[in-house]
C-alpha cells in the first residue's frame, strides 16, 4: 500500500481529462468533451451559431431555443438537444435604407411573463453609399423588440446602442454590435455587453423594457454616456491581446458570480472572466484553445439546463467551430463546463469534510476506495464501475473519524490518491 501515501492537492485532480481549463480567483473551470448539436430543420443551421443563443424554459417544462441569424428562428422541444418543433422565422431584416437592412440577429430574449417577451437584436447595415457590398461588410448596432404573444410575432422598436464613430462611405466593419443583454434583478436594470473599438463595452437601462432612449454607456468609470452615439470604455480585461467580441454572460449560483465568455480577435480561442457586480471583471483567462489553422472557434454561449441567464446545475458551453475557415459552414458544438474550488481544498484539517466531486470527461472504469493509515479498506465507493462523463459526489465523512485516511482512485489503468486529515 505504499503508493497510497503520495499526496495530490485537491480531489478534482483525480479525473479531469478535459479539453481545456482555466483558473480564476480561487475557482477552476474545465471544459469536457464536446459533441455536435443536430439540425431540427432550421434553414440557417449551416451558419450557426452566429452569436449569443437564448434558451428559455417554459412553464410546461419544454425548452425554447432562439436561432439568431440574419433571419432569426425559434424552436422548442423537451431539451436543448431535442428541438422537435420549429416555429419558423420570427425576425428578419428591415427595408433597404434601414439600420437593419442586412439582418436582425435575435441575440437575447427575456420573457417577462408567458406572453410578454423582450428581445434585443444585433442589427447590420450593409448599405455604404453607392458601393457594391458583395462581401456583406456590416456597420452594426444593438436594437430592441417586443413580443406580446410568447415569441410568435415581434415588433421592432428601434436602436438602443450605436457607436460614436461616423459610418464611412466605403464598406467598413464597425459599429457596436456582437452583444448580449442580461437582467440584473438586484439593481432592477438591464446590462448590455457590446463590442466597441478597443474591447467589450457596457451599457445599462433601468427601463422595464430596455426601451430605446433609456440606455447609458459605461465610460471612464461610470455609466454616463448616452447609448445612442455616446462614447464608451472597454472592460480592462478585454483590451489589448485579449480583445474580442460576442460575449455571453450568465449568473453562476455556486460561485455567486457572473461568468462571461467571449472569443478573441487574435484567434487564441475562448476566454472566461468573472465579476461580482457586472462592472468590475477579473483578468480574462483562456478556457478553450483554438485548434489552429484552418480551424477556428467563435461565438460562445454559456447556458444551463434551464436557461442562458442563470445556472444552479449543469453548466454548458456552446460555440461554433470551423473545420476550414475558408468555407462558410461551421459546426454547432457544445461541451460540459466543470467547476471546482481551488481556495477550499477537497479535504483539509479545518474542513467539515463535506461532499467532494469526482469529475469525469471520459467514460472510464472506476474503482474508488477509502483506506485508513494501516491500509485497511474502510469503504468502497465504486468497484470496476463504468462511469460516463459527469460529476459524481463523494462524501467520505460517514466513514472516517479522527486520523489520516487515503482516498484511492483507479481510473482504467491509472492510480491516483489524496490524503484526508481529520483532527
């Protein structure tokens, strides 16, 4: 039993064979194995995801998904993987000289009740003077719309956030789009995260509907500039080499923090940052690395089993992955996101030895046993049990008293252990 006494810091290290990971202020987030989401019959599927995805759990338990594109579709089904009812195209582009003549991407949808749904959409203007714009280069903005029949029809109410820069005559990428909007119920406000020239900017509205004319941009430390044409400051952690776009924000109950993911423009991959107040953000850390040319990953969305707004159970990351960036087609992928605390070890002398986790991102044969210091097996958690990817709670407390114990895991042919000290 000599191999049992090697010390490993943190039980979470036992079985994290994950695609990617990052550490932020005492928490560790890891990405598990990904899979492709199938097409339930959405015409824009070959170009999806193309921005933030909204997921809504209805009162009957069904899950609604918003397929945001130049034409935006809605579907529903028993789960986000089983979308068997396609409602059809629910929001599309405006007339030729409108601010959304190039399309209306329904990025963030928030039901106020069964019938009243607030929508915030990414608008693209493809008209630049007399130039022919075959490449569909866009001048972007954020706009608001509302549905009074549970998402079946929408009324556009106009732009809410525009850039302070002048639109050029020649086709040029610019504006303030590629955004998402969250509801901050604690402060009774909406908060938008949008792309500005030097990173990701913020804006807030205290209007019930987030209506046009009620938004103020964050600039030099306060929300003091008008949403329409006012200047904006980027969040510090999204500047420089980590600048990017298409943010997705969710409230994570286990950590009591807001989590933001976004893709960077330097094609390193997808970054994660956290905040306690939606204004001050920690240093962004790479959570999923770009596979490299000719592949690319963009357009991340964080969501749970119930929505893209709050998470108290399983957490997932959806994103687009190109097999070849020279082609317009991409894969709609998602993967589980596993969380563990680094600031509180799984077992230490001061803890109450509450539940810890065995986290698998591969299907493995698992033998997990608890030994005392003499080498006697105190308890078998698993014996050559085939476990699929997931999080498996482990509570050693009922089987230990004062002293030193060893938790030993054999995962296929790999053996690792962790020391438990209870005073």
